[in-house]
């Protein structure tokens, strides 16, 4: 990256420098932005540090697990649990969507069988 400004100042094309370095042009442009800005040359491409506003909190995930593990819901899939909880939704108590139920149960290894064997 230290020879990059020298090469461009000498008249070399950025695309040719990228080819010489063995990287793509967009990667080279991103690196130049990182070195110019306060990024200190750190490639932040790996992993996302953004905060998702609609991500379930830990408490919401625990509430979903608690609900799914209640004895009357333990042998039901999330869609049927939500049908039974529709009266709570009418009262303004929202636990989560069917997709949220599936996501939380899968993350805790409880997607397939939650009921105790008789």
C-alpha cells in the first residue's frame, strides 16, 4: 500500500496497479479509502459491526423459549402456538412472529422435539 500513491503519482493506472498486486480494483479503492480515512488500514470487510434495530433481545428470546416449553405447547409447532396465542396479540401482548419462534428454537436446538417422551 505504500507504493500505491507513488505509482499513481508517476502516472500508473489504478487498474494496472491492482492487477499487479493481485487484487480487484474495488478492493484497491476500498483500501485507499481506509488508509486515507481514520481506518488505519484495517480491512473491515470481515464481519459486520452494525446494530440491527429489529433484532430480538435476550429477554424476548427467553420469553419465546419459555412459551414453547410450557407443557401445553411443548408438542406443537410454532404456527399452532401462535394461533393459540392470538388472543394475547389482540390484547396488545406480542411475543414474536412465527419466523422468530423458528429462529429461536433452532438456535437452542429445540426445533424438532420439545415434549418429554411418555
